[in-house]
C-alpha cells in the first residue's frame, strides 16, 4: 500500500508542474469556457510627458530629482511626494518634461539607475485601463446588490 502511494504522488504532482498536453494545465493556463468570447487586448497608454519615478531614497529632495532628470531634457515640473509629519520622501515622485522625446530620453537614462543608494524606476504616467474600470464597476454593483 505504501509503495502504491509513493508511485501515485509523482503523477499527482506532475499536473501542477508539467505544461504538456497529457497533463492538466490547471495552475498555468486556464481553458476558456465553451462559447466564450475572447477578451480584447488591453489599451495602451498614449505617449505622455509626465513620468512616475519610484524607488527614491527618503532623503531625496525635489531639487535633486529635478537636477538628475534635467540631464536628459527640459524639466517643466518635478515633485517628490513627502510625508506631512517628517518631511521625508515617501519614495516616489513625478517629473514632467517639455516634449515626449525628452520624456523618452529621461526614462531611458534614469530607469534602473542608482540615486543616493536606491534603484530608480521611471515610467510614463498612464491612465485607468478599461479592465480596471470594469473591475471597479463590478465591485460597485456587488455592493449595491449586497445592500438590497
């Protein structure tokens, strides 16, 4: 009996770790239900001159952020979001360039770089995608249904 369980265990685990067609694809690739309409591709954000910068040190100031990003183009506005009580950075901020090309150079130049001992991530500020809006709407409808 014990040997039978030892032999069966690898077969049971195989469906979780194998991705071939002979095994179940449960944890990795869900199969769509019959008659399901394929979901459309997510909309992408339009090019934007505003950048979101995260990974900032708590000692980073707005002036230092502006100075570092101005190496790649004309910075119109820079702001480090700070804690109201301590006055230190919360670890993220925003930079706005004059043109989209300069914003692209700023992302290329600063994304993944080190500033004051911290790795920076720089990306364009996006908008709420349709799928997020759908999720928010469905949550609102669920709360309305729960109240009735």
